[in-house]
C-alpha cells in the first residue's frame, strides 16, 4: 500500500507541476521565472519560451540531478521540477495542452521513481557492486555544511569576520562533541548532534551580523515594488489554491523519503538523520526568501516549492498526511505574507543581501564537498585509480566548451569510476579488494 502511495504522490507532483508551468503560474528554475512575463506580455512566443526552458534546465537534470539522485537512492527535486518546467512550456498554452502537460508530467514522475529503482537494481547486479560506496558522495557535505554561515559572513562582511564565525563554529562543534552527551538517568542519554549545533551557532552569528547592517536602503525597495507590481501579487494570490496543493504534495513526498530539496538534506535523509536534514533545509530556505519573494513580486510567477520551507516540513513530519496539510498551510502563509516579507526585508537590508550570499556560499560549499565526496567514493571503489579518474574528469570538464556544472563532477565521476571498474573487471584488468 505504501509503495502504491509513493507512485500516486510522485505522479501528482509531476502532473500539477507541469500544469503550473504550462499555465505560467509557477516554475522551479530561478532563471526561467523572470522570462515568463516576456511570454505573458507577448514579447516572446511559445517556441522561444520552450527553447529557453530546455536550454537552462536539461543540462542540470542530466548532469546534476540524476547522478546525485542515483548516489543517494533518493530523488533530488531538481530531477522532477526542472523537467516539469520543460514539459509545461513545451505543451501548447491551450486546454488540450494543459491536459497533455498533466498527463506527461504524471507519467514522467512515475517513470522517474520506477527508473531510479531499476538503475539501483541493475547496479546491484554488476560484478563490482559499487552502490554502497556511492553513499560516500554525500559524506563530505554532511561534515562541511556547517561552515557555510562563515563563508556567507566572509562574502558580505569580509574575511576577518568570516574567520571569527568559522572559529566559533569549530569551537561549538568540538565542545558539543566532547560534552554533548547529557545523561538523564542510568538508561537514557540525550546526545546533541555536533554538526547541527555548529550550524546553528554559525547561523545565529550570521543573522546577527546581517541584522546590524543597515546600509543599502534605496528607492527601488521591495515595499515600493509591491505597490508598483500590485497586479503581480494579486495574480499569485488568485492561484494560491493550486500552489498550496503543489506545496502539500512536495511536503508529503519528502515526508515519505521519496525526494529532498538539496544534496545536503538528501544525503542526511539517506542516512536516516531527518532532524539535521530538516535543519539544513531550513538554512537553505532562509536563503531563498529574498529571491523567491522578489521575483514573485516583480513577475507574478511563483515557485512550485515556494520558499522551500515545504521540504523542512516534510523532513520533520514523518506522517505524509499531516505533512501534506502542513505543506498546504505553509504555501498559503508564504503567499499571504509576501507584502509583509517585502517590507521586513527593507527594514533589514543586510538580511536581504544576505540571501544572495547564502546561496553563493552554499554553492561554494556544495561544489567542494561533492568533489571531495566523489573522490572518497571513487577511492573506495578503486583505490588510487579512482582519484586519478576523478582528477582527470574534473580537468577535462574544465577544458570542455560546454562543461558540466562543478557540483555534478563528484557524483557523476564516482558513477563513472564504478562503471570503469566493472569494464576493467570483465577485461581481467582489475580485481576488487576482498
């Protein structure tokens, strides 16, 4: 029964997300959202919109989403929602196109979930089974993610303050590692997670620095934007019921462990650590508030996952029904508070700018952590040779005319090492260690 429910949820996510994209109500790709008004206001035709959607989304699905999903045996949301952006924009903007996009989206969702399991089963049948070693791809992320607040502070306030934040983060981590076990009685002990507490300490320092930064108020404020683009906000509120359903489905899917919103929480979810996965998803969601709020106000187009708090709900609520209800409520609150969020960001311009730096810092951390994780996985599959292949892959990719995004190299490289190991084994050129 649970397995059937998983397929129903993923089919519904694929269908609704495709329809939202088809009707220009919501798209996942941050780069596509500002383009949608060009189509709505007849400055761009449907073919150009579809081509743009494909150009900026397909490479991320193949080079980043799928390898990361295979490595963790859990779907990274980019695999679904970037593709539904493409499906929705490629189908005609008509009633038939709406139905067609929903059907294709549902089929794609089911095929993705089924196909991922087929790939995993095929890997388990290989003479050199490297699936277990792929789990190390996310090991570096789990350990390194707590440093991203310090990187954010360094980007926004300079290396000295960033260094101070990093030192405090490290000290908190070591203190919790040493003294983090609290005995309640002879049989029960509370163990604090050192990485989670370090991340929390870094986040607090980052937000304090950002709140103290009052510089940067200008006449193009969000409050002014909400007045200028009042019709855009009204458009989003008009479609709030459909967006809320989408948010609820994503929360339910995350609750069931089908998907995750980013590689870090995905890796933690794969390890069964839902609390810290939720904490990392919360940190990511905070960074997306300015981006989603500002683009929503100016374009009238929302994101199917909203400000990504629905992933936090799904990770922290293991019951999919309750998570679905909470996800619906979350999206409604986000949309109703768009104007309030805009005014709040104006009062704390440092926090508004912090959002951009958070995403940049996360990108830096994810890039290096996935590369290191890819090396660890490759070394576990083929000691010494794995490192050679990953380095060669990284360098050749850098020289390519159309290189893969940096964060894709680690997961994809580790899978490549595993496939090469099997080919060499069949040629009697490689014998795995016992």
